[in-house]
């Protein structure tokens, strides 16, 4: 029970979501209340909860957060990188074989990024924009530009 309680405290929303999503009819409330069925047995024991959590699909909220810290499963990251590489190859081919030397489409618009990497990229971009705005403001005030 201690292990189940510890896991529940770490990921309550993810567990509740995945139980209702992947195990229809299972509710975390039955574990909390220690609800018993007509036969007198617990509807959802701590052992059963741990067993259900262990074998949840890789795409569920619990495993995404608990095991990978929000990152995609390896198969999804591998698929995304394969697609990204094919877009890069297509772009390079079009750039090499076009008359004006341009790819003809924006490859970055097609890039698939893991949500954690996308958030980090967005944060870096926002930081750079803020630094640029500060630098411009400082420069303009230094030269008395209004």
C-alpha cells in the first residue's frame, strides 16, 4: 500500500486519467474508499492498482510523465526523426536541383519536436527576443533616440 500511495501522490491526475481511459469501469475512487464488491473483495486493491499502472500503454499520461518526464516514447521519437530527416533530404535535393538554389518550402514548418524540446526551443527564442529588445532599447537611449 505504501508504494501505491507514494506513486498516487506523485501522479494523481495522470493515474486517474489513464484508469478511466484504458480501463473502463475502473475508478481510483474505489481504491481510495477501499470499496468492496458484492463478494466482499476490494474492487481495486493496491496490488491491482500497481499492476494496472505497470502495464499501462506507453502513450498514457502516467508513463509519459513518470517514466519519461513528458517526453515521447522512443518509437514516437524515432518516427519523428525519420520524418524530419526525409524533409531535410527533400529540402537539400530541391535546393541542389533548383535554378535559384532555394528549397521551395520551409523545412522548419514540417519539423516534429518532442514536447520537451519544443518548449526549450520556445524558451530560448523568447529569451533571445527579450535580450534583443533590451539591447535595442539601451542603444536607442544611449544615442538619445526617441
